[in-house]
C-alpha cells in the first residue's frame, strides 16, 4: 500500500485558500520530506486546520479611534 501525501497546492485546496496564501502559513512539520519538497498526510492538515486560530487573532493594526 502506498501512502499519499498532500503537496502545498493540495493543502491550499483542502483548507480553501489560494496556493500562494498557504505558502505563507505556519504549517505543521511535514510528514514526509523528499529533497526540498514537503508532504503532509490529510489527517495532519485536518487536525492543524481545526486547531489554528480564527480570523483576526493576533491583534493586527490598532484602531485610530478606540471604542470608549
């Protein structure tokens, strides 16, 4: 039986973003490394995606006029 790993393009498709966006994410350690090419098991990406912070986490740029 052959194990199937996801490429960065397949990771992007799986989590619903563009390929370039996924390349900028802090992805989990790859399950496989062939040369410089990383590969992830689908369950690794699904678990990571379930547990990553939601949109807006981290603060971002402060508001010009904070709510009082």
